[in-house]
């Protein structure tokens, strides 16, 4: 419980697909994709760190590089996921989630049980960074209304440092966008 409280949580919208796997399938998937994911996540972290530093010195150039990185991520298609991942939600429909660097919550109509192991494919917006993570269902809030989605809470497991850094960086950028919008709204109200 303490581990989940170390990171702040933010509401976000991502493109999300998931599938239920056995513990053995999760282990096999992690092993087959780990090296490439680590290398790509490390590169994304370094790029993001340098862009953040540059933005503080020259916001226009920093923003331009951030846009180029987003474009490359969008065109790359296999970023952080491996080359044989299923296509992410072809409709580009976004799913509202509550995200932290160690877990997430989302609503779904899919049948999921507590303790299930999930393979989660996410595309973070607006960077288009794709992550494939494994997690364990820690709880489900069943919706009492027929036909309405249940709330599923996931703890990411076997999360590598580079993957967690990508999540942390995304959350900081998301928080900065929210603060900037609030500041602009306050300035417009005056």
C-alpha cells in the first residue's frame, strides 16, 4: 500500500488495449520484449530530459523538438512495444484513466477478475509514446447499473526503471499542462 502512495495520480486520456494472460504468459512476454523495451524507454527518457532542459532555455526550440519527437513516435508504430504487438485501438478512441507511475484505474465492459494478470498496451497523448506493460488487477468496483462499465484498478508489475521514468515524465508534463491551463483561465477571468 505504501508503494502505491509514493506517486501522485492524475486523470488522463490514452489509447488503451489489454488482454488477460496467465502468469507464465506474462513471464514469457516480459522476457522476449525486455531488451528492446529497455533501450527504447531509455532513449525516450533521455530525449525528454534534454527537451525539458532546452525548453527552459529556449521554449520555441524545445517545443519544436518535442513536436518532432511526437511525430517520430507516431510514425514509429513499434515504440516501446516490440514489433509483434497487436494494433492499438484502430479507432483511436481514447479511454479515460487515472494514472500513476505504479498503476492505473480505468472503466471497462470486459470481464476481468481480481488477481488477473493483464498485458496493457497504451499510447500516451499527446506524445504518442507507446508502452506495453504488465499488471495485476488489485480490485474491481462492479457497476450496479446493467450495461455500465466496471472500474478496474491495476498495479503494474515488473516495471523497469526506464518505463517508470517515461510514466513519471508523462505525468509531470500532464500536470504542467493542467497548471498552465488553470493559470490561463485565471488570467482570462481577471
